[in-house]
């Protein structure tokens, strides 16, 4: 991948142009922030597809469209396959110097859309797939997805005496995608926007399929104040329940390794979806975190 002439993006040099504005998302929606930042990196020569989900629901409201670039809604399972079709059509039209990007939620990626995503990677289509992960099917009523964390109260995983919310941990989509030997994949968080934007820039330089998985809190579904989405997204990384990493040239790399994790309990209890958790639940979540980090650090840190 290109790197020698890459300028590191930050708040001072990012484009002033807006390609996603006037949407009807809930106040404090981090998914809309992820789309906005990504499109500022990719620029006006961008074609995008979005499946059923929050961003298609709030971005295409007749007669107003929130996208200032070419955008269309895909079928729920077909984001990546539509991207492949767009790539083929644009090639036929002689339009090669463009970015083709899909924005899909956690359910539309890890559950309903995983087959089409796997196929696009396998075909090595030059498209960018961005999963904005708000950890449930928020657009349809806050139902559990394959990326809903352990213990989360949703409308399909209620918290009561017998069941403590979601009984499973998040699917490891990052490593599932990497297992395809994809050219470039990364995890990100809107709590670290510069890291996210620079990963989008690297994804745009890939010659085949690239994938970014960005944590994007949902105040409505998470039960948090609208002004805290970015702070909560940062806390998720700092307490170790989310991580910043890349996969390229066949190797994993951790971008941030906290010397000491911040409090998992404080992170969880800022959110009403976790208010029911017991001390034993917190211990289980911390145990799973520590096991995952021990594995990542032992396998991914390059000590050479």
C-alpha cells in the first residue's frame, strides 16, 4: 500500500467540505459522525451504498437527501454485492479514479450481510466496506445483533432474574475478515477520530477490498446523554473493551496498548443498558477482556 507521500490527517488539515449533512439522525448519533468523517476523507469522487439501517433511514428522506455525493440504498444483506456491481458499472463507464464505499450497521454486517462481504473480499473487488457498530439493531427497535456485548439489555435480550441480558460476547468480525487474507482491515472508534480518518485514507489506497470496523455509540440504544457519544467511544477503548488495530500484509498490529485499563465498571454504568449488571457480571466481562488482550499482545505485538 502507498505510504511515502501520505499526509497524516487531523482537525487542521481535513477538508472543510461536507458530503453528509442535514440528516435526521438522533441527537448525538456517532454513526452519522463516522459517515461524515469518512466522506470528508474520501471526497466528492465517491459512490456509496447503504443497506436498511440508521444511516439509510435518516439520510434518504424525500424530498431531502443528506448526501452530497452519489449514494443509494441497498438490500439489507446486499451491501457488499451492490458495491461490487457499482465497481463493475463504473469500470464500464471508464470511471476508475473513484472511491466506492459501503456503510452498514453491525447487524447488516455481522449477521445479514456477512455472506456478501465475504464474497466481495474473495473476488478482491476494489471497494471499501465500513461497519458502523452501535452494537444492536437500533433502527428497528434495539434488538440484539451478533455484535451485541455480553450482558446488554435489548428488546430481545431483556434483563431479569433468570437472564442477565445478552448471553453471548461480540463476534470477532475483525479477525473473521482478516481470515480472508484481505489486503487491509482495521478497527477504529469515533472516540479517536484522527485514527479513524487515517485508516479510511489507507483503505482508499488499497488495490483490492478493504474493511473498517468503527465503534459508534448510540445514545438512544445505549441510554447515554446525547453529548457524550465521543467520550463514551473513547472510554470503550481506554477500558479495553474495544481495541484499535490493523491487518495488512498478512500481519496484525495493535495501534494502541493502554499501560493500564480505565474502569470497566465506570464505562458500563454510564449506560442504562448495563445498569442491571452484578459484580459477578462485571468480573466475567473483565475476565473475557483480559483473556482477549493476553492473546492479542502475545500474537500481534512485533518485538523485533
